[in-house]
C-alpha cells in the first residue's frame, strides 16, 4: 500500500491526542504501510460486521489506550477514518456505529 488518506473527522479527533501518542500511532501506520508484520499488541484486523473489515492500530501508555481505525480503499490505498481513546475492554456500540458509518461514507465517495 502506498497511498494514505485521512478523513476530516479523523484529523480533528487525532489532533486531540497527546503529541507522543500521535507519533507512536503514526509510526505504527508507517510500519504497516512498509509491509512490516506488526505484533498483535499493536495491530489487529477484523470484521466489525458481515460487510465491514477494518484495521485497528493500538497504543497503550500511562494516559490510557488509544486507537486509530482504518479501512482499505483499494489495493494501494488505506484510509484513516476514526481516532479515539478507548475506555473499556470491548469496542462500544457507539464506536462501532461511527466506524461502520465512516467506512460506508469513504467507500461511497
């Protein structure tokens, strides 16, 4: 994958993260784009529903658990669609709905 897209909503959410956390997450995304196989503690790919497959980049630090969600647009493009501070073990229904909506929006553009 060579192209990286960021939605406006993602950029706004991501800017609210601490700078060190932003740097760590961007480094993970960069490593992924270069073809590195990331450890499960830092990256996970899964289906959020029957039609929606996403990638989750994860950073845990003293301030909490931080997530960047992406989806693959085509064979050469990755879209960063959602950034949030995860506060519970399981992905909340609210976050799932936001992710599903944004994946649909990005694929319809």
